[in-house]
């Protein structure tokens, strides 16, 4: 885990055959990335694995040792292909069992709707021993947190609602501030000057993202830094570079 | 590598800080998943890593030993943050050098447009020694293939065009056929019956994907199999299950 310079790190483990077959286009990775960046946690790795216990266990154990936090999506429903709670339990070496609090809130909820709380539905109350609930305001069945791992649903509206409940409980680092500058030149025209600016501004991260539209390239330059003054200084240098290129009328 | 039962496996390594910060919402993973599924290659894992050489090398070496094919996206432009060619070279333990063929086609292309073929632009002609070109019909600078690794651009239109060039060269396995059945019941109502169908149809993979719309759940059931008859048999069982539930008027 990296804790120098007030940096808090995270990984995401997205679980599900449907993400790998193309049936479902993941929406949770981008949402988690947006939220973590906004609050000052650095998402440093994402993995997508199928609904296979061994693969989930292996990936989770690798990620949870390496990062401050791991967020998972998917596989916590009542059907036979929902194996995340079991896999997380195996990864931690603890039993997966029906949680008393989850049984109570889910039982009450089904009773109020006149729906039988079947064994299948009770599967959704199973979690690793010692896990803490993550409330599910959408459809009751909770996610859970064990040590630095947060296990949430794959349905985006539920993933997002669970994440909203988790966010206030997380320690955060110094936010990585970001500023974008649109550059009308392609990367080939700016690479040397931009590389020099990066070298002269070592406490910033300067990203160059080519866009290809209507047969020509332009570039979005993104400067990131944890210090506002250093960010502003590098952004000024980038803007000066663009102004200088415009004056020389280099090919765009 | 898994080659039993005519199965061909693949992984994707998406490279780029912008995917982890949320600035860019990846579009290449879903596209690759769709294409590979259609031609009979099983995408079994995806990783997203930042623009850091050590992280790229580690992930690539893990994936290329495990799967028949690895496809990468991102980091092959001319700017300082484009480090994929160097990282792949390090992973394979070969020098990263200007490729003569790439220098020629790029040099000719820039000359025809009256643009100087600067050292920055020449960076895009660098690849690991021994690599084979992947043609780039969009913007000339090639991707490359080394052993079972295919290195392509991050810009989706270029990634897709490069992939189109790669697809005909790949060995493929028996396609995993797929059929979807919409189910008006939530997972809690079908889990036991569906689990039984899965148990009775061991050569199929039955996925259950909850949808939550307008305050109620329904389910998309996806049956997959490499054998058409086995697929049809399991789909029939799923449809019979739904008809049976409709007859009993269980809560949906």
C-alpha cells in the first residue's frame, strides 16, 4: 500500500462473464473512476474477471494486498452464477454465512411486500463472517465491506447507490487537481515542447490525448498535480507553447 | 494457455492514466469483447493499468503467459507519455528500435503532406525488434504484433481499424453460441429452477442478469454453449420454466 505524500490508492475488480462476452458494456468502472478522482483517491488498476471462483480469489488477493482499497462489482444476486460472496470468503479464509442483520432487514422487506423469503432470496443475505453491511437503498439486499474490500452490485443504479454510502467512510488523500487545455495541433507537432514542459514540471503529470475527427488530429492536453500553484505553472507553460506554435504556423 | 476442446483464449490490457482518472470512458474493451465473441475467441480477462513501465511490463508478462492472445490499447503515440513500445520491449527483453518499414511508410506519408518527419514523429516508428506491423489505415503510424501480443492504438477508430486487420490472422476456436430470453420475473423468483436447469445442462453456461427499471426487477437470461443442440435444449428448459412460473402467478 502506498501512503507516502498523502496518496490513497484503489483498485477495482469487475466480476462477470457478461462483461467479457460483450453482452454488457461496463458502466461502473468509469463511474468509480470519476468519483474516486473527485474525492482524492487514486484508482490505479482495474481487472475484469469471469464468474469463476478461482479467478476471483486470485485477483482479489493480489489487489487487496497492493492497494489501500478494492471495490468489486457484480455477482451478489440470488442465482447460481452469483458467486462473489463465496469467492470473497475463500479469499479471506473465513466462512460465508447468512448474516443475521441482513436476514432481518430482507425478511422484513419481503414480508411487507407479501413475498416469500425463499432460500434463493436468503442467498443474498450471505456474506463472509465479520463483514460490515453496505446499505442498498434501491433493492434492500446489502453489499458488504471486509477489511479494505468493498463488495457491491453490478447493476449500475445499485452500484452507484452503494458507493454513495461507502464514500463518506473512506480516508482520502490530497486530491489530484486537473486542468484541460485544447490544442489545435496534433501530437507530432507538440511532442518535443510538451516533453520539455513535463521535464521542467516534475510534480505534475501531463497527459496528451489525441482526437481524430473529420480527417485531422487535434490534442487534449491534461495537466494534473496535487499542488494548485504547480498545476497553474505547468498549464501556463502549455498555453504558451500553443501560442508559440500558432505564431510559427506549424502544420496542425 | 488453454487449448482443450478447441477453445482459444485472450486477454486485453488497456493502458492509460486517462482510463483510471475517469477522463476517458473506455470504448475498446466492449468492442474487442463483441468481436472476439463473434469469431470464436474467449476474452477471459481485462486489466487497465496506468502509463507506468513497470506496471505495463508486469501485467503483460502475466497475461501473455496465460492466454493464447493478448490485445493492448493505448500509449503508442509520439508524446512523452506514450511508453507502450518501450514497455513491451522490456517485457520481451528485446531492444526497442526504429523499424525500417515503419520509417519508410511514415516518412513517405509525411513527405506527401509536406510535413517534417521529426524525431517525435519518428518515435511512432519504434517497436520491439522482431515485431510485425499492424497496418493503420486511419493515420499511418502502425501498431505491432510480437509473438502472441497485439499492440494497438487507444483512439477507438484506430483501435477498431487495426483490429480489423488483425482478426483474419488469428486462430479461432469453436464459437460460443448465445441466446437471450427475457424473463418478467426477478431473480429471487427463478433462482432455484434456473439453478436446476444449469445443473441439468452442464455443457451450457446460463447467466442471469437482473434489470431494475421503474421500481421493479426483471431478468435477462443468457444461455451460452458451443453446441447448437445443447443450446436449444437449455433454452427450451428456460422458456418452460418461465411459462410454468407465469401459470402459478408467483410475485414478479
